[in-house]
């Protein structure tokens, strides 16, 4: 994490030169790793005991990279005894898993932990008021995934993307213009969170007064991923998902009666080809699944990239100065930020049939967590993986 910001005179924000870039990302409370200790290739030497490794521990989540390095060192697969899940942390093994969708399925709806018994009745009461859960984009395998993706691409077409770009710049300018001139800026809440929310709201033609709901609904949709929730939060998130369903079902109905020049109208009218070749329109459950995933992808991962990318630039002032003087370097900086930050730290896969992976027997129903955040710092592929280097030769080889 960045070093402490030095005191400045009243009315003056710290400059980039006042950020201490020398502090290596680490957190108190993470057991022993010598972050200053590297081998001949510049790879971190780890001494972490994985016996009681808990990926949901708050300290681990705040800075998981030492544990990721330890996972990579111990082997291509790590079986987490508490959950029975296999963690995939090496890049080459991960590519095998991601490419073999017949054996390692994206349909991970059964991969999560069941809610506690005391909330099941209330949870059922909430969910039955909405639409059924349906797998579409992220949670379905080819060829069905390809058919859904084709349908969404037809709705979110080149013309609509080109029309969206100027508005994105306007929204960014509006937020930046609101930054205080005489003090520090809360970058997260002043820019990194609201910009993606406003862009998604604009894309979905959601009224400005409902923008806060878009953020809340996005958070509710992914609340249970990578976190332990209290019974109260489980029910709160379920109510939020129901609220978002009811809102967008009304939007779908409105677009059928009153078509507009917007994405939702295009989605309502889009054609979808079933496996048997039948052409039909998407139903409400399918459309909501797609819209929900757009909300989450647009909010969660973009905000994380904005914040982690800014942190990396603050830790590497020369690159800050270089991109401010040469905008052509920005794409490379974004790629390296994606590698190091991994806004999506990982996804689940479910084994569909008995198979052997890296010499380990896996059975149907076994669950895998493919850890993008670990693989993107794999020292077997990236020299000095803990260093921010937008000029590395294999810049785009990350997941």
C-alpha cells in the first residue's frame, strides 16, 4: 500500500512527489513472509504455512499476494480442507482448466456455501416473489454461452458503443470538475465508484435518482462471493436482488409497450437461437440475468481497476509522469494494472466428469477456484512479477 502522505501546508494537496513509493504492499497480521527477500529471478521467497489458510480472512483479503505465492510454490493444485475446494494458482494449469469447458464447467451455482438453516424459510419467501435464476453469460458454457453472447452483442452493438463514448467522457469530466481545489480528494468516492455507476445507469437508461440503487443492487448481487455474511446481510442482499428484479421487469414491460432508442429496447427485441435452432425472444428471467451481470461487471471490476491502478501509479511516480506527457503509453499501463490488480480475483469451476489434472484425481462435482490474482503474478511466466512494468515483453499474457 502507499506510504503515509506527508503533512502539507493548509489549502494544498499533496503532489505525486509527496507519496512514498518505497513501501512494498503488505499488511500487519499476515504471517511470515520476507517481502524484501527474492531469489535470483526476482521472485519472492515465501515461508507461509497454508495449513489453516482461510481465503475469506479479512487480513488475507486485504493483501493476498503472499498467500498466492505460497500456493504457487506448493504445487499446481491445493486442496482446501475446510471447503474441499481445489485452488488453481498457476497460470499454465489455469489455462488448461479455462479452455476445457466440457470438463470444468462455469455452471457454478452449486459451488457456493448453502445459507444457514435459520434463514432458509425467509429466503425462500423472498426469492419466490421474483423470477427464476437462469444461467446466461458468466455462468454457462459454450455453445449456449456463445449464443447468449451473440444476442447481447447484437443489442450492445458498435453504433451504441460509439454513441456511449462521448457521454463517458462528459461524465468523467463532470466528476473531475467537482474535485476540491484546496484539499485532498477521496478518489474512491469522488470518482472510482460513481463513474462506473453513472455509465451503467446511462447505458440502461436508468433515471439519475435511481443511480444509488444500481450500486446497491450490484453489491447485493455479489455479496456472498468471497465473504461470510451474517443472516441479516443474507436477507438484505436477497431483498436487494428482488428489488432489482421488480424494477427491471417493469422496464422490460415498458420497452415492449413504448420502445426507445436504448439498450433495453434492443435487448427486449433481440433474437435468440435455442440449441434446436428455434429463434425466439429472451424471457424476463434471461434478460434480468444479462442485465444483472452487466451491472456487476460494470461496477465491481471497473471500480477495482480504477482504485488499484491509481495506487500503482502513486507507488510508481515515474510512470505517472510518463503517461501525463505521453498518452500513447496509457494502454500499456492499463494492461499492467489489470495484471497486477486482477479486478476479478477469480471464478469457480465445477468438474463435470472424472479427470486427472496435474496428476491429481478429480471427481464429478469437485469444485475449483481459479485464482486469477495468483496466476497473474506467476513467477514462472512473469519476471519480477511484483514489479509494475508496463514495458514487460509479455504484457498481455495475463488472465
